[in-house]
């Protein structure tokens, strides 16, 4: 069986590549007859590359526009790119495909109609080739435009959908709200593929040399404003990060500043470094990782990770690290609640850095892991392998729909 995964593997945010590599490798290593498992990047990228220098400017510009104006301005250009670049890439990628899997990652979101155009296009192309489709472990956004919902629903109605799962309860609710009219039964909730990091990457657990070493995963204010309701100014977030780093250093922690690789995050880290470099010692600015494996390597050296970005948190938890999650997107809150560690979830608006440092100190002094890493790995692998182990039955039966759909 030849499997193709539709995702954003080669995004400059290496968290996307991390989860895609995990899904590829676990499915390829299964005992089921999987002869090939490759990703089709939905933006038609073919490899990891340096971040785009203009990304931060574009995010800032688009975030300043009303949603209706952004959609109007981008609808025609995105459709042109889809016809000239994305669709030919999808057609080539679907060659000799026996099963198309949309997943994982935050694919079912509607920001400027970007993903609705992409996922409806590849679903439609697969349907024309009579390729069965599974939707696996995706994030589903709460806010959708009417056009985006219509596009995806139209594609789903014509598709042979064998299986649907999402990565958190909030996504399950959103999928039912926006796409329940297609009549498919409620999706399963599975663990994100990124939780299998220890099975996929050759990294060791942190030792005594890494005690009291905290990684602060930097996320730009532009990204937060663009992707969430949190409207933080650049200067406010710079000051907040600087205060956090100062509090950590003053409390005897060593600090590493790193990003998941996005250009806007890297620019923000550099700006922050110019400020803290003159003020605080015991702090290291880590160079941008070039691959998901390098990102995992950075996280493997830490005892605790503080992050907005979900896959920095997921990789850390899978490696047995402690985490403190920062509020910006419901997906992060949902995963923390599912794992029962919402006491390590903070709003930067409400929680002063001193409170977060206090929680980090509690975590690093506690005995035992915050969450059982071994259990997370086993559960995530089991979820993924069920996708292919149940494939013959699903192919015979298809995915049942509710009566009257």
C-alpha cells in the first residue's frame, strides 16, 4: 500500500515538519504492508529551507486588515497560485497513491482562505482518481468564513472518506459544527503524532548536567496577533520575555532562547537578544535549527520548556521534560487539559513572570515526570498504527454516515 500524507511538512515552522516526519516513519515501520509513505507539501515545497525575510512584514500587514478585506484581497491570488503551482504538485504527488491521509497539523483552519483552497483542492483531485481518504489527527479552527466552509464541505461530500480523527476535543467540536452537515459520524480524538519523537529521533534523556536549564521558546507578537485573539504589541511582549528571562536568571536557572524556526520568531529572538545581552548573564541564544531533528536536539538538552508553540511543548513532554504552556490558541489549552496539566498553563496577560518562575521551580524540584513520556509514546503509536491496521475493513465498509445525510 502506497500512502501519501497531505500536510505542510516543509513549513519554516519546524514543528510542522516534526509531526509529519513522526507520522511518516511510524507508518512506514508498521508491520502492515506499507510499501511507501511520503508527504505532499500543500504549499508545493520540496525541502527545508531558510525562512522568508518578508514573512513578519506580511503578517503584520494582514493582521491590521479587517477579515473580510483580507479574504477579498487574497482570494484571487491564492486561486491563481493554486492552479499554477499547488494543483500540479498534488497531481504528481498522488501518482500511484492507494490512500491519502490529511494530517496531522492544524490543517482545517480558515485564515484568509489559504487552507480551505488547499485541502478542498487535494480532496477533489483524490476523489477524481478514486483514492480513498483518511483525515488524521488534525487541528480544526473555531472561526471559519462562509466561503471556506462551503469549499471544504463541497469537497468532502464527493470524497470516499474512510476515517476521521482530530487531535483535541476543541477540534472535535469545531469539526462537528462546520462539517457535520456532510453526515460523517463524530471524529475520534487521537494524540498528536509529535508525541512519538523518542521513537523517531535518536536523542538521549537529559542528565544531571542539564539540571536547572530552561528553554524559552520564542514566538513573535506578529504570529500571536495573526493566529489568535491575543493582541499583544511587540514592545509589550519583548518586555514580558525580558522580565521572565531576568527572573529565571536571578533564580539560578540557566536559560536557552530558541525558536521553532519561523522567520518572524527568529527576528523577535534577535531583537530580544539585543536587549538581554547587555543586561543578563547565564543566557544563550541558540542558532536557528535547520531541520526538525535539530529542533528535537535542542529540546533534548533542557530540563524545562516555556512555550507558546505547541510542538515545542509536545516534543518536550514526549522526551520527559517539564513544560509551562503560554496561552494564545485554544489548541494549546486543549492539549494541556487532556493531559491533566492545566496547572502549568498561563496567560501572559494575567500571570507575571515571577509566578511562572515559581511554577518552573516547583516542576524542576518535583520527583518524577510531569507526564509519563512512555505512555504518551505508546498511545500515539497505537493511534497511528490503527490507521493502517484497520485499513482493509475501512476500505470495504467506508465511513458510515448518520441517517438522512
